[in-house]
């Protein structure tokens, strides 16, 4: 996955912790996805920390969702989509966003997220390293 400089990608530290502990992501059912073993999960998170193309990921200080919820939101001035699952066993919601004013609102929101709402790269790295040691 390549994230260009002009795109913003936000993660929750709590989601990284949940992945390290359980090996689940995107709320895939165990019938479709067998979680990787703990050593492989740690390797994957370490690789994510080191990948040059992922260095502009920002980690939110406060969780916006319950840990078991899953939200993916992509917006640009031209189009967008939202995928949300409230938790295990929850119903998947998928919305395609095309209304220009709504897209501008989402773009503005993410552009204006205050620096004090996200960890610095160094703070995020330190927190994730602590998680790697504790799991």
C-alpha cells in the first residue's frame, strides 16, 4: 500500500493493540480468515513501522470508535466511500459518497484535525513499541 504525501491516513493505537492481541482486523469472521500467530502479528506491526511508504500515517490520541468497531472512510473532492461495522456480528454498512458539499465537509474535517489530537510520529512509535513488548 502506498500512501502519497497529499493523503492523510489515520489509525487508532487501540486498533493496533487489538490486532496484536487477537490477530483480527476488518471484522472478518473466523470462517473466512484465520488470524496470524502472535509472532507473525508482531512482525507485521514492526514492518508497518519501518515501511517508508507508511510513514505519514497519523495515530489518533483518542479512540473515535469502540475497539471492536471497524470504520474505513475514503474521501476526495470528487468521490468517497464509508464502510462501517459496529462490531463482531454487526451488519456491514457501505455508503458511496457523491454529494459535493458532503465530500467537502469530510475533506475539511480531516484537513483541520488539530495536531494535539494525534500523536507525533515519535510518540506513536514509542507507544507501539511498548505494545509490542507487552503482548
